[in-house]
C-alpha cells in the first residue's frame, strides 16, 4: 500500500515533464524548491519552536551565492556550487542563531524579520557584485559536459537534490544528533533532563535550517534564471511560514504539501495581486482553526478513520499522561 | 562519609515570585530520601534546581563533593544525576527504543547497547514494546519508560518527581517496588511524592516543605508520627487515596 503509493508518486514526479506544458514544469520546479525551504523552516520552527520571518533572507543569500559562483566559476560543477551556497548560508544562520537564542516568540519573529530586510539592503548596497536593483542574470549551469539549459533539465536537478534532502530529513531520527534535535520538539524539559544541551541544539536547528534554505536558494537562482532583491521581500518569508502552517508543523510530508498548495495558489492568484494578502490571511486563519496540525495531520486522521480499529496506525493522543492500566 | 547530595540555603525565584527560601537538605550514599508537601510547596522546584533546569538565586548544591550550583543541565546529567520529571515527559512521537536512546545521549556510543538491554531487563514490558510509539503506552508503562530513560547514563542519584501520579493503586505499588530495586543496586533516590504514606514507608528520611520552606525533617518513622505531618499529609493522603482508588 505504502510502497505502491511511493512508486506512483515517483512515476508522477519523474514523468511530469513529458506530460505537461513547459510552464508547469517550471512551476513544479518552483514547488520543489519551496518544499526544500519549507522543510528547512520546519527544522527550525516545527522542531525547536523558533519562528522565523526571515527565511527569504536565507534564500537570497543562497541564491546570490549560487548565481555568483555560476557566473564567476563556470567550471565548478552544479552540486559543488549548491553545496557552497548551502554552507555560506549555514554560516550566516550560525551568526544569526547565536544572538537569537536569547529571544523567544514575538521578539524572535521581529529579529528574523529585521534580518530579512537587512539582507535585501545588503544586496542593494553591494551592487558592484550583485548589480543591485538592475538584477542579476544567471547563466545555465553545467553538470560535466551537459548544460542545464532547459526547464526539464533544471526540474530533474531540483528533484534529485530535493530527494536527497527529504531523505535526510526523514531519517534524521536515526542519528544521535537528529534524535536530540527532535527530542527538543517533543519535550524541552525531558530533553534537558536527558543531557541534551538545549542552546547548542537550538543553534544547530538554525544552522541546518539555513543550510536547507541556502541550497534551495542556489536551485532557485538556476530555475528562475534572474535574481533581483525584490524577489526576496518579506511577503516571501510570510509565504514560507504559511507553507509550514498549512502543511503541518514539524512534518516533512506536510512541508512538501504546504509548499505545493501555497506555490500553486500564488501562481493562480497572480492576476489578483491586490487580494492576495486577504486570501492568504483567510487561508491561514482557517487552517489554524479547522486544521491545527496542517494538511499532514488532517490526512493522517482521515486514513486512521478509514482503517478504524486497526492497531498500530492510530496516531498517539496528543500527550497522554494520566492513562491508567486496567 | 560525605553525602551524595548536599543542598545548602537554596533560594529560587520564578520572576518576582519566590518558590524556595533557604532550603537545606542532604541525601546520603545509597539512601532514599523523600520530599513531602502540598502542591506548589516547591518540591519540583527543588529537583529542578538540583538538575540544573532552574537557576537558584542563592545557595549551594554539591553533588559528590563537586559544586554543581551553576553547572549546565547536560553536565549534571553526565556527572551522574538522573531526573524523572513531573508528568513523565516521555517523547510521545518517539518509539520506546528511541526514548531510551535519547536518555543515553551522554553515554559513550559503545555502551548504549548494553544500557538499553539493562533497561529492558529491569522493565521487560518495555522490551516487548520497544518499537511502539511511546505516546500509545499506558500510564504505568510511560512511567517505567521515563525511569528507564533516566537510568541510561547510570546515575548515582535519581530524582523522582511524583512517579505514582495518576496511576492505579496496583501500578503505583509496582512502581514503588521498582524504586526499591533501583535503590538496592546502590542508587541514591530523592523522591517527591503526593502519596506520603507510601513514600515514608520506602524512604529512610524525609523533609516536609510548606510554601517554599522546610518545616519538618527527620527519619521516616518520626515524620509518620509527627502530628503536623499526620493531619496535613497522611490525612490528606487518605482522602486522596479514596478518591483516586
């Protein structure tokens, strides 16, 4: 059942460029890129309860790093360029994460919001290298002898990178470090009482989150082909937050679903720019009211209702504490 | 012989509210000591201060001759203090095995396997359910998991916060037997319990906290005979036992 679903999904994802018009291939690439960002943001917000409204800033750093590498070091293979984009962004994440340890809730949201603005200003002011408001044209990257010049080629690149990053995120609980990170999400007190250094792991979440977003940024540059500071405004950061809330906090499949929903909506609402915030706001409020765990948990509940009474598929009650044995 | 735990003049504030005022207590090597008191008297706060989860305003906490008053929580765990927090705080979306593995966060990698085996030996039910999600365990099993998790680093002092809370009488008796067995293996225990009667039966000595201050201290037998303890805690205990059982 599960295997069949995965196989069907793989066929759909891999066969897509041959079945739909070019524009949808581009849109699908964008969804995949945004999925990576949403997973990255979820590592931070969903797992360690640190809300960020500055992920457009991280995306911009990754995008400009990737673009500048493609322009100035064309011999560098794409995977290496993406890796560097991720690492540079992760370093910035570390620098931002440490001071942010002292902040919580609203104050953290404001600090990350400010970070997003600072990045945009920095891009404008470093115009000798970023070309500021004129924007930066990104040439086709090369993978060995192949130039990734078509939407289809770029789509497969993003899918391959995303598959790796999704696999890593899904298997994070298999490693000691990953388990400690997730333990912080489950119970900060118990994690600390188990000897998990809270501050270190909250900072690590910032770094990992920035790495994912940086790699996504590198892909974004290649997929879109043109960068300008206004692509990374605060509304993009809000979109990322919307993705993980609609999709499901702390859920990897939820991140992908949320990215798909929000990206598609954004695209279909392109003609109604003025109403966009209104529609998005309504969607956010509605999903928080009626679907607090996002699409991921709503789907899980549906599938459990379908297989009612079947042991082992039921999700645990929120936090059973006082359950008595018969 | 120096005690395992020596707390002197501990004072803790939550913001402006004082939770503990000048509390001093000791736990001897291999001893079970209980901390009694009503809700909000500061019992959990005392345990949290010892394990580094809250920072005291004043006072000194010495564990095995080492001052740990300002030590970070992870260093205190690594030094040998285990803490089973109030409400168990298991990781509900983790499997039983993963819960234990997080408990072994400070344990050397090569030793984690044998520690897990030891936990399954102490709690066979956990072994049978090792790949089940912890949130689906019963209350008693969750408590065993919380204790097993805290034992992973082989602590020499175990802080237990209300281990029988919300458990049926039969299960809480089981938990108390387990505490006795852990103690028999040489682990000192500082036990916070609502069930004063049972706690005093298990412990060698006890302390009574009232609104953040110690009001009575002494051997368990003397406490059980103390009229103040009898009316306030053993009487209360009888009423609670009737309602819960």
